[in-house]
């Protein structure tokens, strides 16, 4: 059986229906419009939510695809860095070669450019190999210079396509030299000190007179005696001097103009 409260609700609903049936069409339409207006915001919110979820679904990228794109970007970055390093190296080499060609046009000597292709790691300051030989018109005892004209050494062994250069760091290579400047006429012999640290790029200028007045900073060039090296090739600059043999002679230390540890190209004087 229905409870009393249920009867009351049923009677209220029947009366409400009867009242609505008695309403005119205009009032009925306004009532419907008012009721529908209460629910429109909810419908609009639902539509907006569905639209936003659809756009978000199209925008979101799967994690696997994101990781693939990150790996690809990392690879592209590494390739660009490698290309930049190669381009920088080519630019530096191009600039260096253009400077060497300019020096070649200015020098009074006949020279040919050669690349350093090998060095002995245990004796890099004593010898090196270049990519020129007999087919290029080379022979033994030809002078070898740096890219800007400083003395490196001379050819010792010449093959068909490559040659060995004995450089100023070898104690067995001796070069007649003269001090340029105020002490013009002071001559001596350039030779490497076997006990000195070769990394310093230092050699000795020996057999100067006991009354020598050479000073630090003066330039030393080849003298030309002996016929191997023509006169006037830059060797280096005097660093300091000391007296030897109880004042009978003077020895000077000379900082080489050639950086023997960084040679990439050299000039070989043609006969």
C-alpha cells in the first residue's frame, strides 16, 4: 500500500498537470523556454569539454614518437658540429696556403711546397718526412724552410715520391750563421744541444769570439759558408749569452723561428 506521503505527491503531480493543461500556448512556450534556459549552460559546457578533449587528443604526441624526434635532433646536432669543425679546418688551411703562396711570390729563391706526412714520435725534433722526391726535381742537401721562410733543416734521404728532412733539432746538423744588426759580422755555428729540452725550440750559437758583443733579441741568419744553405735565411733570435773556455769564446742560446713541433707544410729550395 502507498504511504500517505506518496498520496500527497501523486495528488500534487495530478494538479500540476491539470494546471499546465489549462495554460495558454504563449504562457506554455515561455515556461518551456525558461526551463530549457536552466539547462543550456550545462549543454554548452558539455559541448566545449568534448571539443577541447578532441583538440587535445590531436595535439598530444605519443612518448615513443617524442623520443624518436629527440634522438634525431641529437644526431642532427652532432652532424652539424662535425661539419662546422671540418669547415673551420678547411678555412684555416685555405688561409694558411694563401699566405704561403703570397710569400712564394715575394721570395728571391726558387721553392716548391711540400706537406709533412710523417714524423718519428721518439725523435720528432730531429727528422720528418715530406711528400716530395726525385720526381719533383729534389736532391740531397737542399734547404728546407717554414711556410714563412724560417730555416727548418735540409734534405738527407730523397726517394722517388718522398724525402727525409734532418731538422735543426738534430745535434748532427750544423749551420754556419751570422748575427744580424749592431753586431754585424759576428759569425758562429748553430747546433742543437743534445742534453737540452727540445720542446723549448732552442739551439746554440757557438764559436763566437770571446769579445763578442751580441745581445738578446738580435736576429740570427744563415751565413752561407759551406754551400748548403744560402745566406740570409732566418734562423731565430738570441735569448742570452755566456762566456766559455775562460773567456776565450762566447756561446749564445737562440730561439728558433721555426716551430718544429707544428709543421704542416714546408718549402724546399730547388737547385
